[in-house]
C-alpha cells in the first residue's frame, strides 16, 4: 500500500525537475538534472514491475546519456542564449492546444494495467501462456524481444547501427597514427595528419570530409 | 518494516532534489546528484523487497556501478572542459 | 530467532532512516559546499549500509544476500571515492573551504 | 586525471567488475532482467570509464575505431545471419526452431546468438559515438 505513495512522490519529483530544467539557463545543470530525471523514471518503472525497461533506463539514462550530453556540451556553449523579450503568443497557443489534445486523448485510454485493454487482447495472452513451452526460458520479455518479435529487434539493431554510421559520417573519427610513438602528453596525438591543434580543428570542421582509410 | 525505510529514503531524496535545484555552485548540484543516485539504489532495493521480486535487485546493482561513471564524467568535464585530454602524463 | 532478526532489522532500518533524514536536512541547511559534502557523504555510508544490512538479515542465506552484499561493496567503494574526488575538484576549482579560519584575518566576514 | 589517485585506483578495481557484470547481464538475460542492449551499454560504459580516467589515446590503442566499425557491422550480421541460416535450414526467417533437433533447444541457441549480435553492435556503436564526440578539440 506504500507503492502508490512511492509512485506519486517519484512522479512529483519528476515534475519538479522538469520545471527546473525549463527555468535553468546553465546547460551543465540541465544535464545533471536530466540524469536525476532518468534515475527517477527508472524508479517509476521499477514500481510498475517493468524490470527490463528499468534496467535499460538505468544503463542508458544514468551512464551513457549523461556522458554523451556532456560530450555534446564540450562541442557547444555552456549557457543557453537569453530568451527574447515579450510573450511568445504563437508557440504558447500551439503548446496549449497540443497539450489539451493529448489530455483529451488520454480520456480514451484504458486504465493502467487493465486486463481488458486492447493491447492485452491480441497476442499478449498467447505469448505469456505459451512462452514456457515454446521458448523454454523464464524471462518472457527476452523471449518476446528475441524470438516472437525477432524482426522488430533486428530492425532496432539495424537502427542503432545506422545511427552510429550517421554520427560518424557527420562528425568524423579521430584516428591514431598507427606507428606513432607513445607520447607523454595526450594532447600530442591529435589526429592523423595534423601537427597543430588549430589546424586539425580547422579541417576537421568540414563535415563528412573523406579521410584516408575512410569511414563514410 | 520496509515501508519505514522507503519513507525515510523518499524524504532524503526530496531534500537532495531541493539542493540539486537550488545549488548555487555546480559542485552542490553534483553532490546532490551523487547522493540522489545512492538513494535511488536504496529505493529500488527497498521496492524489490516490498514487492518480493528479488530480480529487481539487478537494477540496483547496475545503478551502484553506473552512477559512479556518471560522476567521473561530470568531474572530468568540469576540470578539463573536454574529454580528449588528461590521460597519461601531465594533465 | 526470527524475532531477533526482525528486531535487529528494525534497529538497523531506524538507524539508516534517521541518518538519511539528518543527512538530507544537512545537505539543504548547511551553509557552504564543504559542509554539505560532509552531510551527503554521511548519508552515503550511514544511511545505505544499515538499510542494506537490514535487507540482508531479512533475506537469509540466498543469492539475494549475495547481490545485496555486492551492492554494499560497490556503494562502499564508489561513494567515498566520488565524494573525495568531488571535494578535491572543488578545492582545486577555487571553492573556499572556510575551514582554516584564522582569527587574525578579518576578511572572512564576507563568507 | 592523473592527480585523482584515489579515483584511478578504485576505477582499476571497478572496471573489470563492471565488465563481468555486463557479461552476466548478457548471458543471464534469459533468466533475469537484461539482454543484449543493456549488456552492450554497460560494457561500453566500463570502457568509457577507462577512457575518462586513463586517456582516450590508451583506449584508442586497445579498441581502435577501425575495429569497432567492423564489429558494429558484425553484430547486425550475426543477427541477420541467424535468420538466413534458419531459411537455409528450411524454416522461416528467424525461426529458431530449425536450429536444433527440438524446439526449445533451438530457441535457446537462437536467442543466445541474437542477443550476442545485439550486444556486439550496441557496444561498438556506443564507443564509436563516444569517440566521435570526445576525440576532438573543443571548438573554443
């Protein structure tokens, strides 16, 4: 009976953090608060018994996404630009209308965990009942993910792969010269062809520049 | 019994969130986030016990490990402003 | 035996919860960064350890106890380390510790 | 981060444990929460922790981007290869029942291979993303 209380409190923390993120100008602080946000959402998933989702949120949200956000901050400015004067009427209207539509849409949704919900009427029952004999592994999530819905997972893996390729194509990769001596300072090993850091920066700026032994 | 623990941890989390939002310096925020991470590990473990689902403990375990990496990344970002420097040799 | 374990768990949980709330109050109420990191560091050991220990007592001898022991070990390794690294980074980053307050120096009034 | 001696020592203790835990998540995903995605991310996080503390250049020597580009493709290839294999053995695409004599054994093998492919791809892509963002000079 404590679970609803935990749930409500975690969601309340999330709302508070979301408001703070909107108000904060320092992007570093925003990255920190996002890390808190993902910690909290993993807590909410845990309360909802969604162990695998919580696990993903724990691994991705707390670790990798914070690091990638900070790494992005090193490439951009640390502070948000000050906002323009005046009340932005048009965006506010759009946001309010969209929000109202979404809230209106939720009135049609079944209650959380409702056994009569449409999502539980088609194949979910069969997966849950037959997974034990057909697949033979205890974790139904894994059997749905990897076997029943193998096509989807293949698609997701391909998407991750494509995303990786896209980022490399846009940003390029730093490469170590293969025969380079071990330097005492990490800054000495800047790139493949460059000696001066500024020169390297200047031509690495060109997106998608074909490099030797290229990646794109 | 674990209800009491959950309430205590939730109160601590609320106070840590307060500091994370108020925090005048970035270091205050980092301290609050670090403390919050530890408390999340605790609350997930407590939830696992409240539900009697002990496989949820794996999530707490992964947090205990991953949270550290986040803090190290934050420190590195804050000390160097970039990620490619500061390896071996003089930082 | 069961009752003894329950009482022990209760004691540990009360200790952990109390320290947690005290540390939480500390991180909000204390005036400077280095005093706050003291409060935060205190919760990370004195709040986490008793609660996890209480859970271990409740779990009995099983894989669960092993996992909890692993959590406790990792928390004990990582939390003091990150607190230490953070304090060091803050010290090098120019946060005034205010601990070496010298009576001869009058300029500490601004803190 | 040379002057953080404590951090470096503790991380040296932790990195192998994190990698081991990633392998546990990878291969124990049939029985507990976890699987290829999560394991890949945790494994990449362990290597990123190393890169943060001991420098990107050391990491680039161990896991050069060229290798990671190949392994990123290899993971998808393993996944799709399992599917092609089941087709060649007379079943549908990704019909793991064909992989072994009885159904569940084939499913076990298929899921194992598929999760392995996912794990390899995710680890490689995460590391490549980190390299791409971290391995450059700041633009200021």
